[in-house]
C-alpha cells in the first residue's frame, strides 16, 4: 500500500529501525535518532542492494517516487543506480574543484613560481578580480563565450575599452591553462575576437625633435628639487632605460670602474638580463649620486623608506614641475626620443639600437639564431649619444644629426 504525506508526517520513530513501504522497493526508514530516510531496495546482477535517496522532508514523497522511477530506467538499461550515483557525485566534485576561481588561482601560482614581476602579478590579480564575481564559482568547462562577453561588456559600459581588451586576454590565459591541464576542451575567448570595441591607441608623450629635446635637457639642468630626482632625469636621458628599471636600480648592479650597469632578468620587461654601457657623463652623475645614497640598497630610495625605491610618479611629477605637461613628455618618452634620434642619425646599426632598447625581435627564428648583442657598437653609440646630448644642452639651435 502506498504511503501518503499525512502518514509520513505522523509516523513516529521507535527504539529500533522501522521500515515503511511505498511499493516498488521504495521505503521510508524511521531511524531511532528521529531521522526519516528514503531508501530503494533493488536487485542488480543477482545481488540485493539499497540506494540512498535522501532525507525527509528535504526530499518529499513525490521526489522520492521520481528517484525510484529513474532508478528503474537505469536498471532497464543494465546500469546500477548506486554506481551511477557515485559516478555523478565524483563528477560534481571534480567540477566544483575545477571552477574558474580554482584554475585562475593555479595560474597565478604558476606565474609566481616563474618569478614574474610583482607589478605584472598585481595587474593579473586585478584583472582576474573583474571576472571572478560572475565566472569564479562556475565550472570552467561549462562557461560559454556569451557568458565571458557579458563580463567584458560590463567593463566596456564604463568606457574602459583597453581594460576590456586586456581582460579578454587574461581570461583566455585561464582557459588555455585549463585546456592544457585537461579541465576544459576549448578557449571561448577566441570566438570573441572582434566583438569588443577597439580602444583608441594613445602613444606615450615624447619630445623627439632635437631642438625641443635640448630645451628639455636645459630645463632638467635647472631642476631645483632633490638632487636624486635630477640625477634620475639625467640618467633617463643618457641611458633611455624604462623608468621602472631606473627607479628600482640597485648599487650592486653597477661596476663604475668598467662603466657597465647589469640589470637582472627579473627586473626587465622581457625577463632577459640587460647590460647598459655607461658614458663618462653617466659615470660622473652616478659617482656624485653615490655620495648621497651609496650607503643604501637603491640608487633612488623612497622618501618614506630606504627599503623601497622611488615612487613611479616621481619622474612624471618632476617633468610637470619643469613645465612639461602629460601630453608633451613622460618618463617613457626618453626611450622614444633616443630611438628616433639615433635611427635618424644614420650612424648606427638599427639592430644595435634595438638591442640597447632591450627590445625582443618579433621574428622568433631570427631571434633564436641572432646571438650578437652588438656590445662594442653599443659602447661607442652610448658615448656618442652622451656627447650629442651635451651639444643639444649647450646649443640653442638644432644640431644636425647627420654629418
């Protein structure tokens, strides 16, 4: 005889297990501890088995009967309901462990083991933070391209087109890592190519004309702020390294006797060690600076703590103080100026200039077989560049680049 909801609600447990039958092997077990548990008795491969369905009232009478009918269908297909349930539970456990959040955390750990720069890791974590609220708890194998696009559209709606573009690339990194480790079949971000609004390309502000650059050098010579900041501006002009590489420079990286600055790979954008030949003028500036900050670790320590290097805003703030606005010149602009004028001079091999800028050849085959770093030519070039800057600084007319 079938059970009813009223019977089930009124049923009282006893000191021992009591089984109430609903027919077809479905039973409600009244446990001595007061719990009411649904069980299905069935036979499979000649053995008597029991399938746990759930606890009443979380699983009601109708749901229990539906589970019984599903079990019968599995038995008709020659499948064991208990084993099928175990497999489904294991799959759910794997899926819950393979969420977007979990894969993203694994990718971050991998980047940290690869000794990526703190700045790079910080940007990656920030971008992933934009995706986590919507995608984080989802099994990565179930996330679709429209779901990812919805996340990107929300960023675009705030007018942050470049951020949306970078976020798409970052989400793609997570998916490709999941594919490589067998947790996903495809990277849905590939299907979103062309779906985002293309950001307007804005080049970094730079003074690349000799006459204007000479005026900048004369302004730097009159800088009335800290001598460390003036030295940083002068060294940026002489070495045209990236501002971050200069800010984080340590005295241990310099051999002033042989006039070489050796920057370790972990500080470089492309993670490759880089050497900078130092012209006599650069060595003079460094020896003067050594008298001020040489007892510490950094050439340019923070004003708040000697254990940290100069703020990334210091260089640009000094340029603003000298009267050069953000659309006219920035710290990175010294690289553009050097590249432009050195190439225009016609005196130096373009590959030597690129090597000094620490640029990596886009052609992977050429990069693999092109071993020369043009060191001797770069020494001569950096000495010529220092002399050329000295001429620009002293002259109020344009110095011809070509003889």
